[in-house]
């Protein structure tokens, strides 16, 4: 943090500010520190922020939008996308993380209520109880 403020911020005196010397002090001054960070980065683009964090050797990661995830070249290069069926037609689906000897199942997305009766039977409901739930509008 000190290096980032010393090298890049308009207020280099913050690098030696005793309020932020050591983690305990930074935690105690969390609100003030957060506001200083927000103010320092507010006018910057995401690439500029990443550049500053990288040059200061501060661990960071960008948060992707859903569009960024769908278009991410690494996911495409590693073949992580599959297509699954839905009642509205096929949609892209990302494989679960990890590696396997056998590819994980990517079953269709169930329609609303498609498995309700089977789940209720598995939970111990009998046919008359399920009928009563349907009649009452509970399912």
C-alpha cells in the first residue's frame, strides 16, 4: 500500500501516515483508508487501476461481467463450454471446475415443476398427499 501511494498518488505523505502504519492501524482506520483508495482510483479506467496495482506488486484480480465470462478466450480454448437443453431451447453452460477422467453430466435444465412429484415421493409423500398439495395450490 505504501509503495502504491508513494509512487502513484497525488498525496505521497500518506505512505508515512501513522494512521496506516501496520495492519492493526489500517483496520482501525478502515473507513478513512477506503475513502482514500476510492478517491485515488475513481477517475481511472480498469486497465489503469490494474497497471497501478501490478506496478506496486499488489495482488489483484479483475471481476468479469457475464459477457466477459462468455467471451473469455481461455474458457473457449480449454473447451469448457457445453450446450444444455431447457424448455426455452438450448443454452450455453460452463462445465464445473476441475478435471475428470470422465466428463461430468450436463443434463438438461428441468422445467418448472418437472420433478416435483418424484422429489415429494422420495421425501415420503404418498399419492393422496401429493394430490392434496396440488388441489391446495401448494405445488
